[in-house]
């Protein structure tokens, strides 16, 4: 059965998994939103001192609270929970700011009411905002883990290469299939044929399908990379990349500019960033994207920044 287009929204609102998973999901939401040094209290139960999490953003110490009941609750109940948690954050935990993550719908007027309780110090992650974060491609594994929403690629990666040997004592090592994606299928890995004894064929990997963010499919690793040949031999049998969408190329330029701005402003961090040890912080990147009126954000994925899908 096909899923509803707003499946994430429904599963969040009708939350049935209890407090522990809710708190761990909320932590993932904060990480995706650019918070750093996220330190949960007791997701599995225990005295938390009036705080569910301590985290940092832009050098400001945030105390966080989470609220994930089943179904939509009256605003009076939401406000009561929010106010109690806010007071605990300020009076018992020396909060410099307060972040509240919930699966509840909040109308614009209701959001303003809560934010006005501590002007310019409150960050609200309500149902619509949380849904928007979780629906990003980079968070597919989080949706699967906490909401049981599994994504099937709409396009397949290329088949791995193989080979044929006519002779004795031959060896064939097949290539790996490429990763699926949202665009056209990835290219197939190369193969080969040997006629004679003691032959060796190493098939190339299949190429990746293109993604919804506009990036062309990544080229497959060649056999010399896969089996530890000297790096001077790398490149033979390596597949080419697919063509990037023009908007994706433009966005790369924007990110390059933002990265350079950070390096210019924080020169002491430059050696670590240039060496690939540290990234430019997601919070900085997204703040600059807002200041440039770009209308999109990045999140941190397993291999670096992940861009949102291009508008259809």
C-alpha cells in the first residue's frame, strides 16, 4: 500500500512510542537543526533536574524540553507544559535560551504567545517545523528508525560489472551495484573477457543514480581503487559523474562563498577545515543562507552537507 504524502506528519501527531524514543528523536531533530554539544538528560527515565537536554547554538547555552503526547492536545495543555518547562529552565538551570520540541500543531498566534513568554530566547519546533526537517532526504534513516517509514529509491543504481574467462584457474571478482536515487538509473560497471589460463577479471562498480537535490550520479570506483593498487594506478576503470543541474551548481557556488567567509573570519579554524578534520559549522552555513535570502538550508549527513531537493 502506498504511503500518504504527509505520512511523517501523521505519525508524529499520533505518537505511540512513548517518552524514551520521543526524547531520542527530539535530539536528532536538534542536531539536524544545527544545535551542537547536544547532551540529553535521561531518555530512559530518571530525574532530569527540569531539563530534557542541554545544547549550544551560536555560543548560547540552551535548555530544552520535549512534549510528545498522542494526538492533538488543547492549547491550554500545551501552554501549561511549555510554561512549566520554561520556568524550570530559567529558575533551576541558568538557561540562556530555551528550545521546545513537540509533535503538536501550533497556529501562528499560539506560537507568538509562547515565544513572547521570553522574547528572542525561545526556539519552537512544532509539528509542521519538525515534519519539514524530518522529510529531508538526509534524514531517511531517522524516519525509518523512529517512525517506521522506509523509503524505496525511485531509480536504481547501475549493475556491478562481471566478466568471462575461457581457460583454467581463472578468477572473476564482480563489481558492486550502484546506489539508488530519485533520477535516472546509474550506469553499469564495466566487465571483461580473458581467453587463456590464469586470467583475472575485476568488474567495475555500478554508478549511482542521480539525487533529488540536483546532483548528478556519482561515478563508480574503479577496480584499482577497490583492491588497493598503488594510487598512481587509480582512475583506470573509474566511471564519470553525471551532469549536475544548473541550480545545484549555483548552490555549490554559494556554499563555496560561505565557506570562504568563515575561513576569513575565523582564521584560527582554517587549518582544521582545510585539512578536512572539521567542517564549517552547519549553524553558520544556514544563518548565512538566511541572510542571503536563499530559502534553503543544509543538514549534516554521513558524508558531509546534504542539500534539500530542488523544487519541482
